[in-house]
C-alpha cells in the first residue's frame, strides 16, 4: 500500500476550489446532487482509510484481539510509520464515529420533537403554529401514510410579516424543499464533514445550493423572481430559521444577499455540464479526478491488505 493509503485522508482538499465554483456556475439542482455525491464518496474513502490504518498499525500491540500473524513484519511494512499511524487512527476513528452518531441522534431527536409538536393538528401539508417567534421550515415525512410527504411548518408571527403574495412564495419555497428531499442531502454532507473536516466547504456549499434550488422552484411556481427575492429578504430579517441545519427553511443558509442577487439576475442556465475550458468545468473535473483517485487508493489499499492478511494467517 505504501503512502497511497494516506491519500484518501487529504484528497478532500480538492473540495475547496470546487465548492464555490460549483455553487456559482452550476444549476442549483445539479450542484446539489454533484456536491452531495462528491462529499459522500470522499467521506467513505477517508473512513475506510482510517479503518485500514487501525488494523495494520495496531496488530503488533500487546493484548490486541487480532490474529498473531497480523503482527508479522510483512504486514507492518504495508503502511509507513505503522505504529504511530495506527495509534493516531484509533483516536481519529473513534472521534469520527462519535461525531457522526451525535449528528444522527440530534437529527432524529429534532424531527421527533417537531412531529410531536404537530400532534392533534389538522392533517394537511401546511401547518401554521400560533407562535410569537417568526420561523418556517420543511419537516420531512415521518414514514408511510398521510405524513410521508412531510409538512410545511410556519409560525403565525412570520406570516404576519408577509403579504399574501409573499406567503405564496414562502409556501412554494418550503414545498420545493420537501419535493426535492433536501434534508437527505443536508444530512449526508453534514455526516461527511464529521467524517473528514476537510469536507466542510462542501457542507456549506450544499446548504446554499439547496436554498437556491428552492428559490428557483418558488420563482418558477409564482412566476416572479422579484417576489421570491422580497419574501426571502423579509423572512431573513425576522426569522430564526430551521431548528437544525439538516432541515431546510426560507431563512436558512445563505448568505441571503447572494440568494437575493441571484434571483434579481436572469434564471440560471439549463442543467448541463460546463465545458472543461471554463473555471467551473475545470473545478468539476479536478474534483472528479480527486474523488476517483481517493476511491482507487482506498480500493488498492483494501485489496492489498486483504491479500497480505490472507497470506500471514494462511487462510
């Protein structure tokens, strides 16, 4: 394996240039799908890399439960600085597991509390809560049945700040979040960023592109980009946003001025891949190359380790 086993840990650095360029030059829907897939693949590869380092780097430690053959010299030679790397990987892998578990638990807890708060409310998609705090967010479905499509939760305080047309834009925006299942992308990139902090630029980028996607859908539904921009601006000034970053709302990730400016500009081009000879195209192909390199490095390390361990244990 050699030093190639470490590549998946650092190749997420390719996400830094691609995040901003993708959100600027790609259609929001295409950017969301692309950046989410990129983050998930890179996170899986880096986590697998940590697992390999743990296996190889700790096999020779006293009291380990691994087969004796796994501590042979030929196994340790598969990873440079095996002892140091193995011990560091243990702490890193435990931290990754704890951070991902905490994020998933919080996401489930917030959803359960939100659904519990709607108990006894009319069974329709739009739910207006008599609350003096302005907020609005899309609550994903809790399973099968009537609530599988999710709910749009809006406080009466926020509705009081908007006129009838702006309310229509608000509802269209939140409905787009539900239809596009944006909570899945938001949760996926958040977990990926917990697995590898170098992926945080992708987390911020996807939070922005999901909002832009919903903005464009709301503009298409209402037929007025200016109306949606005005509704976003008003909601952002008074609203506290969604209860957790993995849920989406009209006053969510921004920056809001960029979203408003995008709506006041012409609609984005159709969902096509940019040419390689543009900044966006170069960023996308760089990220794709980095992702492919990370995946190949992980696969090569996994296969190599399998045969090394198989030989050492005479399986």
